[in-house]
């Protein structure tokens, strides 16, 4: 199984969702990307369909927006 | 590990998210509840914190709202 990518920006909603997702899927199956610290990956996230964080990009290429922490526009600011 | 509960209402967003979640977590770890067909469980979902579907109630009691298909108010209608 390919890895999922969990995009977040350090917000409380993000951290809570990250813990839930790691607990459900397993840390070995997830790459965690902090977009506020890795702004060079925002473009990649947007192209994948990420409109807000936290979000999980699945191995099949679908994006699951998990609750709502911040929009990508907020992360860019 | 206790099971998660995936609440949905048959909407296209719900079905897509259901397939992703089952693929990520495994069908054995999820109970799927169709709230439009099991309206007697809407109250339980609301008490757990579900405000829209699709949503995943984790074994730890947290609710992850996955994208947005319909509000609970819509499901009740």
C-alpha cells in the first residue's frame, strides 16, 4: 500500500486530527507535511486538490478534508 | 482496537469517502451507518458530535467530518 499524505499547518484542529488519523491508519502509512513550515509544498498540495487543512491525500489520489482548521489561503499568508 | 463508526446518508460525497476510509482503515474496523435509512440513530450521532455527513466517529470518541455531503438537519428533513 502506498502512503497517504496528511497535510496540516500546526493548528489545534490539525493536531487533533493528526493523532486520530495516525491512530486509525498507522504512522507507517502516512507522511505528515506541515505546510506552514514547508511552504514549498503548498503548490503540490493545491494541485492534489487540498483546499483546507487538515487534509488527507489518499493513495488513490482522493482528498479527504478532515474538519476545518484553516484554508490554504490562510496558510499562504 | 474498537470499531470506528462511519455515518453517511448515501450522497455521492459520502460514498466516495466511505470507499476511501474502508480502504485506509479496513472494513473490519468500521461500522457503517446510513442515517437516511436508520433515522433512529440520528440522535446518537448528534450526541457524539456529528454535525454533517460523511463523518467518522473514532474509537477515542472524536468526530472527523470528511469533506461535506449534507448537514444533519438535511438528513432529518
